[in-house]
C-alpha cells in the first residue's frame, strides 16, 4: 500500500533517503581514501611491520567486536541514533587528522585503528534508522542506490589518489586531511536524518538482549555460516594489496595499478551489481541469495591469488567486486528478515560483534599464511571456508523466516 505523499511516514522516508544519499557520497570519499592510503602508505612509506599492517586492516573489525559495548552506552543516553552516529563520525575525523600529522609508524597505526573502531559503530546504528524509516520489501532497493553512489565516488577518489601518490607519496597527508573533512560533512548529514533514541531507559540492557538473541537457533546458525564466509574473505583483504604491491611476490605494480586492481575495478562492478542483488534480496530466499554471493567470492578470490597477469588480477577483482555489491547489502540488512520487530539493532549488534570476533585475528592469520606458505595457499584456505559457509546456508534455506516477504 502506497503512503500518501504528505504523510509523516512519507516525509520521514524522503528525508532519510535524501540525506543518506549525500552521506554516502562523503562516505565514498572516506572509504576510497582509506582503502587507497592506509595499507599502501604503511607498506611503501613507513615500511611498517606485519603486526602494524594487520592492526590497520583489523581496525574496523575491532570496532565491530566492541559494538555491543558502544550500543549499551548509547542506549543509556537520551540521544537519538542519528546524533550518536554524528558523534562517531566527528571522532573519526579527529583520528584521521592525527594520522596525517604524525611521522611515526605506530602512531599512524594507532590513529587509523581508532578511526576504524569509531566508524564501525555506524552500521549497527543505521540499521535501526532503516528499519524505522523504510518499509519491509523496499529496504534493499532504497539502500542499494546509496551504496552505488558510495562505491562510484570511492572508485573516482581512489583513482585520483593513486595519481597523486605516484606523483609524490607524501601527499598522503593531504589525502587524510581531505578524508577528515568528508567525515565532518557526513557527521552533519547524520544530524539531518530522522531517528529516535535507541531504546527507552526502562527496557532491558543490551547484555540481556545478547542472551535473548543467542536463544534464537536460526540466528545462531546464520551467525555461524556468516562466520565461515567472513573468515574466508577477511583473511584476504589486506593481502590483496600486499600481493600486488610487494616486490617479493613478483608483481610490484605502480600505485595507480595497485589501486585500480584492489579498489577501482571492484568498486565499479560493485556499482553494477548493487541493483541486481537488491532485486534478489527483496524477492528471494535470503540463504539462496547468500549462496550465490558466496560462489562469486569463492571464484574471484581463488583466481586472484593464482594470477600474475594484471589482466587476470583485474578480472578476478571484478568478480570479487560483483560479490561485494551483494555482500555489503546482505551484511547491512539481513537481520531485518530474521529479527523480531523492535529487536533489529540488538541482532545487528550481535552480528557486528561476531564480525569483530572473526575480523580481528583474520589479517594476522592471512599474513601468516601468505608469508609461511604462499599466495596459492591463501586461495585454497579462503575457498574452503567459503565453501563450508555455502553448505551451511543451503541447510538453512528451508526456514520460513528466510523466504521472501513480498
């Protein structure tokens, strides 16, 4: 049933869509900049040890691990969700400013880890906004357009930054300052998105909510399947840059080529795939959609670490980007299909927590496999985890909560 154009619900939806679109534009700059600068500068400017590079790659995962604690603190305030998000984005800007102003590898690392922790709190909170402001059956379509904007802006940002860094690597400091400014713009836009406090103060604590969610058998098995998929993907993320940037692996591409392969190409295919995956997410069984996403990841990542040719690396990155378009959408919204009404943020915080559980050690494990065994072994380990996840999702596909509600 279509809402009247002047109804409070329709106005709320339009305000959310408009401001979230602009927010994603600035978040695309932040994402493109972070993916372009963080690991690449650690490798080529600071010559950082593997432990520092692993920490940078795991900063967001540490933030996800801490998400329940942050949500518990947020729930004890009277601030609406959008204002809490604005505070986190302002803190992220401060961390990026510190990273730009230091010449010490470990200070750079800790500053970027802090930004990862803070920015990782936003998705858990925004799912509360999306659930309240968008109707069931239209969330995938509404959000996919914004994700396309974010990915497109990120790709353009990454290409521009690659050119800058090929000219002078020290320009990374100006890039970080530009990202800080983008975070402040995103913070302001958060304040313009309609939202409510996370929960009333007389409701149960989030620790009790974690126990509540743990009793949901479907949710627990979904988390386990997501855990396997996440490990298979996360162990490869920093290694994709390392593999093409480090001369030890025989490729040693230019800064622009590294960013084109690891971010620009996958960002473009992510843009193309977003509306396709949104269509499937809104209309088909969630587990079967997740299996299709998994298979794209499996083939793309397996080919990537078997390749030496820039053409094949580009093709496999394109396939990973296609999968990421669906993976990002599914990661953001899948709890809205599983969680009881009013418990979406609780389920999302648990989901984010387990994303952190797998994400914090994953870069360290990935670097160990790469340095001890080699790139091809990384591909095989990743493929085994993703295949195991797909089997679990296949077993869960018959549950009625995972079917389309269109």
